[in-house]
């Protein structure tokens, strides 16, 4: 006691206002660390901004399309005449061109063009027109407004991807055609409209990027996610509960634990080849089917769900288990009445993150034939949704990106926007669920 | 205390509720409880005292098989509840724990409403026939936990929102709601202020009318105040066991004496 008092008296008095050297050093270290942190976040935000900007810039045009809109009346005589000839669609195309010419004349267009020009701008229109009248024969004789999609080159020209001077005349497009396009744009005959077909439509062939939609592959992804959710959530949660709460801690469970952690790090393409070998070659499940995709992605998602579920079970304080057991609850009652509800937010978050990961996974789908499959049809029903060949969003994006026509490139970017929108929605759902469950306590 | 109760007490003391014979508890290689023999009487408060780490909690937890939840823990010897070996293979620990309730050192209410905390035990054991029955059980338990007046207007509020002392009394109410025959309490007052401690001690004294209560405590005064019997543990051994008055005034073993007078522990 006395010693301490003495040494304290001998030490020089320090002021609280003047910082000593150690304090200064500590403070500057703290400042430096904060600066690092702010820089790191800044860099992150910068790249995020660049990413979003480039995605939106390249992808947004995929959501719009340019249409040639023509009001046109088909008389009964014209219909009968067209149906009576051999080259029916050519006849319809002729009628359409006449209608268009009349409309252009009304607006006082003075550009030279011929039927070929129209064909280069709007493609072969006869088919679409004939299809319309066959389906709606009652519209014969009354005016109908046709919104016919323009060709992908015209579309890209209108989106400003190239200028008139850059056009090399070819059988697809001539520079002179663009004069007509400009005029029609000015007169409103060619309009830019929101392309619902991109969101709800099916994939088109390799030569028609304008008609390609991501809808069918969204359905494919949906069925896949359904399989993943229905299989991996119960299996994963049950496995975690068993491992965490019931299994004895011995060498075997240690081994299982290590293996699960390792599985989470296995490259997804390995799961793909496993799926190919087991589900398709051995079990003879159909190729390119969302069912198989879902099974493969389930294998991939399980470790993620198990790891996050176990972590959230571990985070529940043991005193809660003691409390339940102490008043005579069985182990299962303790787990299901008390531990699981507390772990729920963590489990749900883990599950949704696992699903989001699975939603964006492309590599395993390569091997089971979902990449490259042209999803031209919607599944016919719920069961067919699982077993009929389909594509999935990331697979569709990959397919589009690898097609030659530059129009598909834009579609691929648009597909990425749709995919990101789904991921964002899932993350928001995860946050909402977590909030909701946490608030209950 | 009236004469009637003194007589009761004398009779009750003869009933042995729990009998432990040559009990050994191991945590892996750590021999935590060595050769413990003790008879815990019915309708009596028995206090376990001893320095930290001597095995009081361990022994207490082996009385309702809470040690089963610890993988490395092994119990040998016999512990008889009303003459039946609780470590018998046919015994369901769940049934045992319904009879031998436990209050833990740290208050651990469920993160549910106050009502649900207390009602949980009666619900899973099917003690209430209907809602009115359950309400009655809950009220009675909360009254016995000396907390009814504080919470009667907020039964639907979370139990975790109470103060530490209130939480502990809620846990006591929760434990008595299942009508156990034995109540084990591991340092129930370590988180409580003197007023709440006094309330809990009063409660323990009341519980004695119906139950056998075993309480672990670090407070000599508390042991002296509430218990009739005291067991002194040291390094895993039961050094001395006897009437509380005798242990505190006239201990046989020198280790007991030095602990009580504050020389070890
Ligand atoms: N879960 C456990 N795993 C391993 N060893 C344990 C465990 N719990 C207790 N022990 C050991 O058993 C011995 C007795 O511990 P116990 O908790 O019973 O002591 P205590 O008398 O209750 O002490 P305190 O008064 O501090 O609560 C100690 O040596 C302790 O290290
Ligand atoms: Mg203890």
C-alpha cells in the first residue's frame, strides 16, 4: 500500500488536456484504420456502381422493342383472294405493304422504298398477318392495328448501337433503309414499346433475337427451385438437428462434420457430373429436366443449409435447452418448442441464401443438358414442369451470350437483370422473414 | 412457527426422499464426485455448500439426470428416489425430471410470454384440462413464486423483459407449476438483490411444506437461514452432512470448520 502511494507521488503529473505520446500514437493508428475501412468500402461501392451501370446500360434495351405499327383493314374479298392462292403469305404481305404505303402517303413521306425495304425492316410479315386473321376471322372488314416487331438490326440502330454511316449494305440491311426508318420513327409509325414478350416469352431460334423471351426459362428455374426447396430444407434441417442436438459426439460425427464442410467447397461442376452419372445415366431421368437440375442443385445447396442451420442451432443458448429439459420436456420437445423457433431466422436466411446461390448456378446445368436447350415451349402442366426439358435463367443467359447474332448479346444482359431482380427479391424476403421472426421474441 | 408444524417436521424428517449410494461422477477422466452417500429427507430444505469447483452443481445435476445432456459425463453408483433407482435403464429421464424440478443459477426464462413460460410445463405434462384450469395453475405458480403482483397485468409480455430477480422468480414459478416432488435449486439467489433474496428464501420455506428442496448456495447465512440439513462438499467429497445447526455451530471435520469460518474456499 505505502509503496504504491510513494511511486504514484514520484511519477510526473500528466495533464488530461495535453495528449501524451502514447495516446497520440494510438489515436493516429485508429484514424489510419478508419481511413482503410472507408477506402475499402469506397472501392467496393465504386465497383458496385460500375457493375450496375454497365448491366443496366447494356441490359435495359432488352426490355424494349421497336414495332412497326400499321392500321390496316382486310376486306372479305382480299381474304378470300389470299386464301385462294398458292403463296398465301406473300399475298398477305402484299396487302400489308399496300396498307403501309397508304399510311405513309397520308403522312407525306418522300422516301423511296420498295417491298424489299419493308421486308428488311419488319421481316416477312405475311405469316403474322395471316395467323391473326385465321384466329380472329371476325376482324375481317374492320380496321386492325398491327404492331409488328422490327428486325433486330433496326432495333439496334434505333437503340443507337450503330450509326447510318457504319452500315455495310447486305441482304439484311442497307443504309438507305434507315432513311425510311428515320422517317417512320418521326411519324410514329415505328415506336418503341415495352417488350412483355421478353419477360413472358419463350426462347426463339438462333436467327430471331427480337422474339426471344426469358419466360420459359424462368418457369424452368421456378420448378428447379421448388425441387431444391422441398428437398433441401427438410433434409438439411433434419440432418442439422440430428447432428447438433441428438448425435453423440464421436469420431464418426466428426468425420461427417468435416465432410459436410468439404462438400460446401466442392466446385459446382463436380455436382453436375455426379448428377449426370447418377440421375441421368444410372436412374434414367430425362435430360434437361428441371427435376434433374433441382436434384443436382439440392446436392449443392444441402451443405450450405446444414452449415447455416447448425450455426444457428449452436447460437441458441444452452440454458434454454436446460430450462426445457429441467421441467420435464423431452429432448424433442425442447428442440421443437424452444430451440428451433429461436434458430428459425438463421435457418431461413441460410436457406434463402442457399437457394439464391442455386438459382444463379450455371456450371452443373451444363452437364445435364439444360444449357443450350432451346426452351421454345412452356411446360404443359405442373408435373410436366418437372420432367419436360426446359432451360433455366442462368443457362438461358449463357446460351444467348454464346449465340452469334449480336441481338442476343443484349438479351443476355437483359436476362441478367431479370436474374438479379429475382436474387434481390429473395434477399429482401430473407430480411423480412428474419425481422418478423426476431420480433416475435 | 406453531407447535403443530414442529411436530410435523419431526415426523417428516424420517422419510427419505432421495438416497445416494457410492455415487461417482466423472467428466471424462476428471473424477468430480467421489463416493458420495447422502440421504435427502422429504419436506426438508437441504443446503449444499462448499468451495467453488467442489462438485455441488455436478451432484445436484445428477439428482435429476441433467448430466445426461453432457456427453462426457458418467455417473456410477445408485441414486434412489422413493426407493427406485433413477439411473435404472427403464427410467425415462423425462418422467424423472417432471418429478424432480430444477431452478438454475442463471435465470433462463423462455423467450416467450410470462404466461407461456409458466404454462409450458403443465401443458406438456397434461396437467390442465382446459384453459380455465391452466389459468388457475399459472396464477397459483406465480403467486408461489412471489411474483404474481408484479406481473399479473403483463402476462402476455415476454418473460425475458423482466429484471434479473423477477426472471429468477419466474423460473421458480415455472418449476413449481409442474408440481414436482423435489425441487433442485442451483444458487438461485446469486443474481438477486437482498429483497428478492428474502422473497425467494421465504418461498423456499413455504415450499418445504410440500416438497423436498435442495439448494446450492455460496452464502453461509443463506444456508443457515433456510435449510434444516447441510452438506459440505470439498474437492468432490462429501465431507460432512448433518443438521444445519450442528454443521454451523459444531462441525466435526476440521475442513468444514475452516470453510465456514472463511479459511478455505
Ligand atoms: N460440463 C463439464 N465438463 C467438464 N467438466 C466439468 C463440467 N462441469 C463441471 N466440470 C468439472 O467438475 C468439477 C465440479 O464442478 P461443479 O460445477 O460441480 O462445481 P461447483 O461446486 O458447482 O462450483 P461453483 O460453486 O463454482 O458453481 C469442476 O472441476 C469442473 O471443472
Ligand atoms: Mg455450480
